[in-house]
């Protein structure tokens, strides 16, 4: 796969994941659970999104010598 296709596809996939998970976290925190009820979920989400963004950078952005 070419570098440009990999970059665009990886960005779209990562962006969709981030938008969905942040929206889910916002919905939980503003709903019945309240801020402190959604806080543990928010902390987990921050770690998971950091790993997803790092994986996007590692697989799609960083150029390795081959």
C-alpha cells in the first residue's frame, strides 16, 4: 500500500474511533452517571486513545528505513 493511502486510511479510521469514544464518554458523563460516575471511564478512554494515536503514528506516519 502506498504511503499516501496508508496515511489517509489510518487518519480516517483513527479520527472515527476518537470521535465515537469521546462522544460516548461525554454522553456517560452528562447523563445519569454524572461527572464522577463517568470519570473512571474517561481515564480508561484517555489511555486507549493515546495507544491508538501512537499506533497510527507508528504504522502510518513514521518512515522506517528498509
